[in-house]
């Protein structure tokens, strides 16, 4: 018997496009110290579902400072890289058959949309979720925001360390933006698979529940390593 | 603090997490709820991580470090008679992600998956997310919650895509016996469905029983997906390393899905898991002896309270009947948390019809288990006295 594959699995088969292996890099000495200290403390068990409190606080402070917006630690969920943040949002926020608009970087959400049974397009007006990344630039993002429907939520990925523009700064979007980012790529912690998701109160519980159902919590040691080295987001 | 009214609307995993949140507000609460081993990760595994942390670390391949996949395959053959190679192994971010990937790769909207009742309700979201539905298969205390093949067969329809087995079972502590596995394997071949076998507690099966992997039966490698991980066997819950063993094409499909769920598992965690997989497994034998002793102590305590239960055949849990208290399990759990400062989970967290059962873990040191049993006994005596008055 050949084991049956679901339609979504068949659609994604051979599409992961894995990058060639890269040479390893040492973690920042502060991250190494933090990992060793965490091991000495026995930090080898589950953490709280949304992540360790000091890291959530640090991420909230970093986002608040960067974007001049009032992020709280309670808004933050620590994820297994930005990948999990995007995936959890796609699975929890939209329904099968919904449209997701991605004017740029559509490849980052295409697989998650297939798994959800959603459609990715550049049609902004029909979108239930708009994906934008800071590297696309303020003007392009504002143009997209101006075209989406009033009930469209925004998934915003922080992937440009220099940009201080955030869609929540735009009138009408203060409680419609879910923010994701990677704490690894910016800090030589890529192998630790650590990121974050910040969500408005009305969506936070559902996102946290879905993250719990997917991975329970993010890797304990990775969280302590990130806490030691995250400065600017 | 949340009230009883708040939590009684909940069931499944949400109920478990609400009770855990509630317990954080109870000073000196003893947690006998979650399946998180309290024992430390063995020193040789920690040491391997310590050494690796100081050196260069690369992002791991999506399917996992080749050496780890290879070691998992070797151990599956050596320990469980599952003759596979590393291409049959996918390393996942804990067993939970493994289950999500399996369901995503296997189930389409409208499909059905047979699930023993009671069930570990964290599976629910992974199944419902695919648009498939689960069909409950009853299990019975008098058979130690082993599954009856005839109850499975009765529920097979043209939509049946899979049967989910959990052995040893969470929450019941039951196991699938070899003769049951054989009968189920025949059904799977005859009706062309897949058996998903969650064996995360497989290292902890109590005498005189033995763990049995259904994938080890002749001709079953193409019909079985085996799930397991390092969290329970090596007390490594926080490292988040699980794995799936399946036919190569299924592993390839799940790897392609994993690219979009969480990406590769953290490299340092995989290095630690590799040390566990290649190391001396006397640590697991030591753990087994500790958990077995705890099982005896907690069992004595529960008997002294007048709770009815079958001896768990494996795993970390007691599945006790609370009918003798005259109180629904959820209400009882709430009272025990408030009055006895002991967290346990009600049966409704594991299936809608189990309102008179409790799941209680052995994952505390023996002196703490003794203390918990004393507190519960005193509280139950008061409850029974009040009921009789």
C-alpha cells in the first residue's frame, strides 16, 4: 500500500525549497553564558505557553521603543522563529476559502495558506488578512493598507532593523495588526529558532491556544539565549 | 481567581490550561495535573548541550540532523523491532508538532479518524484543523482500556482514513496488547487505513506488561505512522524534540509541511537529543524504577481515599473513578484545588462523557505524593461527610 497523502500535502510535496546548509556560527558570548546558566538552573522543562516572562517583557519594551507604540508583555507570545508566528496567525485568523493578500514576500505565507485552505493573491479588496513586511517600506505598506476592507486584519513582519514604521500607526489600524519577528536572524541565534508574535487583545487568546496546540511552548534554552542578547528589534 | 462558573464552560485542553492557571494563584499547590516529568534531564545529555553551546551552531536541516535521524532509526529497530532507516524519520518540535504534521499530511476535509475514548484532547485541534472529524471508539476499564477490535471495525466507513492509538494511553494508563495490535493490523490492511501510533510513553510500561510497537508487525511499515519523542523518556520537555517514523514519501510530505509550521528544530536541542539517543539508556531504567515506586505510593494513597481505579499498565497517570464522592469530577477538582491545594484534572478534559473520572499524575517526588494524598484524603472525608449530612 502507498500511504495516502492529503490534498494539502500533495500540493506542497517537493515545494519546501530548503536552503543549502550553511556553516555554523558561534552564539554571542552573552547567549552562551545564558544557556550555561539556564542549564545550571535546570531550565530543561516546559516554560509557560506564551514564553518566559522576562523575554516577553523585553520584546514588548523593544517593540514599544522601536515603533513608539504601547506594547505590553501580555501581548507577546514567544514562537519557534518568525515561521511559527506567521503559521499560527494564518491558521487561527482566517478560514478555509478566505483570501490572503501579499503584495510582497508572498512565498513566506504561501505554504501556510495552502495548509489552511486559503488563497493567496494580490487582490487587496477581498482579503481577510494582509501580509506586509517592514522591508517593503512605509509607502508600499500604506498604499496596501488604504485598499483593504474594514474587517481585514494585518500580519506585519518586522524584517528590517532600520524601519520604525508600523501599520498600527496608521489611523484605523491600531487594533488590527498582528506583529511577528525573528529573534534569531538578527542576533546570530538562527539555529535557536526563536521569534515572537504580538497580538491585539481580541485575537491573543486564540493565537496562544493554537500555538499551544502546535508546539506547547518554545524551546526553553533558546528563550534564555534570546533574552541575553536581544537589544534592538 | 477564576470561579467555578468560569471553568465549567470549558473542556479539553482549554480546561486543563485554565486549571493550571488557577493553580498558579494557590499558594503551596501540589501539581498532579500536567505530564511534565519533574526529574532533571540526565547529566550526560546536559553536558553534551553545554559543550555544543560554546561552539559553532548551524541551522539544522528541516527533517533534522542526519546523525539524530540515523540514531532514532537504529533505536527503533533495536528497541521496538521497527526496521527503518533515517529517511523514515522526521525530527519535530516536540511530539505535539509531530501529531499536527501527521494529521495535516494524512487527513482531508470529510475524512474520519477513529480515536479511543477517553482521549488526550490536545489531538482535537490537530484533527479538526484538517476539516476531518474524529469518531470515538469506546474503551473499557474492565479490559484495562485496551481497545476492542470489534468496536473499531463497527465504526469503519468508506471515509475512515486512520486509527489513532496511544500506547501507553494518556489518560488511562492502558496499553495496546500484542494480540490486539495484531487484530488491528489485520483491520488496517483489509480496510486500507493508516494506524497512527503515539508511543511517547513507551519507555514506561509496568510489569508484567511490555511495550509493543504495531509497526513491528510484518507488513505494517506501510500502514503505520509512529510518533514519539525525548520529552517523557529523558525528562526533556523544554528541549522540544519529538519524532515521527513513517514511509519515506510521508516523511517527505511532512517535511514540506514543516517548512511552514516551525521550520527546523533548534540545533542545540537536537544535539542534546542525539546524546540521549546514542547514550547509555540506564538513565531511562533509573527513571522507570522511580516512576514505578511513585505509582505504588500514589496508588496506595488513592485506595485509602476510597477512589476506584484500575492499575495503570504504563505511563504517568492514574485514571480514577470519582463516583464514590457523589460529586462531578470538575467540581471535585475545583474543590480539591481550593481546599486541599492539589491540582488534578477532571475526566471531561479528556472526553465529554467522563464527568466522573480524574486524571492524576505520578510526577512528583514520593514525599510530595504522600503529602498530596493526605491533603486529598482529608478534603474528601469532609466532602463525603457533608454529602451524608
